[in-house]
């Protein structure tokens, strides 16, 4: 008996393709078109990496904007009573420099002797739960207030938000007291106390220490020069 030859693989594939129904062939073509369209769409829809906020400074900017928005939202819900004085104080106050000078205005400066400023820092850190008053002693030279000593007046009462103490002596050129952290605005009582102290020393000014390196100063001489 003659042996029947099996068709090779290529011929068999062609035979199967030829016998495939038109519907099957159309579905295969449709599946291929859909896959091609999907790949095209995805490739065109993804923006290039340069358009994404991938750099560190862009991410930091977005985080910063988010933090500010959260603070403003919380401030709005709480009436803003705690935030606005802090922001106002930030504008009104000044930071002491590495040379121990506070530039109050373009022409008025308060110049601390290094040991006097270090003593103020010690007092500030030793009693953060209470305000304290200090009489800064020195001389006024032109528009500069030169501080070379300090004394602590007798104190009658003090708490986290107020201090009642004896008036500073006439040699005082800056009557200074502390305020709670970041609260750098004078109260009405502070201004009244300053007006009374002018009768003792007309050249004197008053000062607030509201952070270890931040001060606010007020006085007739400062207002005239600002």
C-alpha cells in the first residue's frame, strides 16, 4: 500500500486560512485595528516628562502653596484672630544681625554690646513661661541707640501674657519686655507705659523681644525718622 504523504506545516496553515470564514477574518482584522488604535491613543495622550512637575523645586512649590492654602483655610474657620497678629508682627519687627545690630529703620539702629544680648538670651530661655521686663542702659548717639548694660526692675506680677514691674531709671534708653513667641505687636497698655516714661527720658524708646533674635521697637524718635 502506498504511504500517504502528510502536507507540510506551511501548506496546512494556508489550507486553514483559506477555509476560515469571512466573519472570523473580519473579527481578527477588527481586533488588530482596535489594538493599534489603543496603542496610538495612549502614546499621544501621555505628556512628555518635561511637562510633569518632576523637578524638586516644582514639587516644593506645590507643597508650599498647599500649606499656605491650608493655613488660610484654618484661619478663616477660626476667625483669623491668631494668625493676623503674627503676620502683622512679622512685618513690624526686625531681626538682630550677626553684628548685634537691629536696623529699626533706614536711619535708626539699636546696637547691643555682645554680652548684653547674650544676657537677654539667657533670661529669655530661662523663663519662657513668663514675660519679663529689662531696662537697657546706654547712650543715644545721633540715630543709634548704643546698649552697654541692662538691669531688671522690681517685678510685682507676671504671667505668660503680661508683666507688671517698676518703671525703669532715667539712664534707660530702651524699656524692653518680652511677649509670647511670635507676638511682636505692642499692646495699648505698652504704648501708654511708654508715653509715661517719656517724662523720665524724652530720648527713650520701648522694645519687645518676641523671639530669640526678633525685636520690635517704638518711639517718638523712630516715628520721626521712618
